[in-house]
């Protein structure tokens, strides 16, 4: 059977400006091309995942004007997982998550303690330095002029909120997640899924979103039945607290695997469950975006489906495989986003590669 590899990335669920559409697409295409080069040269799926999930420089600023990032990664072959949360000094948070995943996968025990799956804040940064992950003492390292300008704009919105709450609430819809995620399959048939985020603009310091939480931000697993081996990966973006409450990444994979012959219907079922979840009733707006890869290894061929589903205004995504000459990027737009019926506020797309 011919060997197969691919990468599927997203640049978050939110509201992507049409004016900046080319910028988003070009960025995703570069990430896909770099990752596929690594995969084609025999690199592992987790190694290829890292350059696609580098949220850090230019991330949204917290309410006090700092950058705090979350990141996680998981691989299918053994369920190994690693994540970091609310980190500022780690140059590429997904690198720290990947290093932690590798350590956790070996089942090491230190001083009688099981190796952690997740580290946050200063503890994560100290561990990263000790384990060779590149860090910085420059508090301005991740901050750009663009992120400073956005911060000033959003702080004005907060001030305006006391005088004109309705106007402020409308403007706040412009605050986008700066989440990026990727799912990679390497030439050995192993999959890794990751996600990294600076979080929502003007978030409280110390807040950890779905990008660092097990079962919420990303998922990868595989199983073998009588006729085939199936590998699935998911990577999620949206409102972190809602995604955490619903364990969206794992729940989506679980639901699709219940009937992997109908992945589109199963994804629709998952999103409807999210929209109708009793623990999300207190939220007026329910925001999620997810990419999924489903690969079935048959006796003489590999069948792969890629899916995108989201309830937000837009979702940015891009994919490339080793049988394609160039990546394919798209900013999908949800025409039912303004619908009064919450259960219809979703868009699902599917591709085969």
C-alpha cells in the first residue's frame, strides 16, 4: 500500500475579515507546506504539528497588557498528551506541550509522583527551562505593534461599556480568538493533533482556556476492527469555557467513531448536542469550531475524510497531502449565523483526500 501523509490546520473560529482573507490563507498555506515537508522527509506527526500550532508572537493581550498562552498536543498511537497553560516566557508553547507529552508517555515517576500531563504558569516555565525548551526573559517578546493597537482599542470598549453597554457589547463581538490548531498524519500512519492559543482579547490573567485542557482542545486516537484500522483527530476553537464544559474534542471523536460511515451526520449530531447542552443554557451565544480527520486503513488503500464544523461567523482552515502539489485554504462563512434558531447556526463542510 502506498504511504500517505497529510496536514490539516485551522486558524480559529470567529469573525475573519474579508479584507485580511489573503493574509490568513497565506499564513495557513505556509504552515501546511512546512509541516508536509517534515512529514515527507520521514518526520513524525507530532514534530510536524509544532510549526502549525505556534500561537505566541502577536497573541491577544490580557487585561493587564501581558501575553499568556495555552497549548496542548495528543498523539493517536498511545494516547500520550501534554499541555501548558497561562505561560508568558515560553517562546513556542506547543514545543513545551510536546516535550511534556513525550515525558508523560514514558510513564516516568519522579520521587514517587506520576509525571504530569499539564503544567501552568511559572511552574510550566521553570520545567521548560530545565528540559531544554526555549524560553525568554523579555516580557515584550510576544507583543507586537498590532497586538498593542488592538489592546488599546479593546480597553476603550471596556471604558465605553459603563456609558453605552449595548454599543460596547456589539463592538466586543470583534474580539477574536487567536487560536491555531493542526492534525497531522505521518508516513507510518501515526496521527497527532494539537492546538495553541493566546486566548480572547482582554481576558483575565491566569485564565486557562480549552487549548490546554484534556478532551477539550484536541484529541487523537485509533482502533482496530476486523477489517481495518481507523485513526481520528480533532482540533477545536471557540469559547473556551463552553468547550471545556462539553469536552468537545473527545466527544466529537467518540460520536463519529460510533458510526464512522456517516461522519457528516455524526458531526452534525455533536454540534447539535453542544448547542442544546443543559450546562450551556446560561450562555446567549454558543461558539465552537472544529476540524476533524478520519483515516481508515484498509487492506490495499487508505480512505481519508476531512471535516469542518462551526457555529461562528467564519472558520479558517487549510489542508495538504503528499498527493497534492499545493495546499488548499479557505475562509468558510456561515450564512445562517444570524438565524434566530440556535440549532441552525452551524455550517459543516467535508473533503476527501
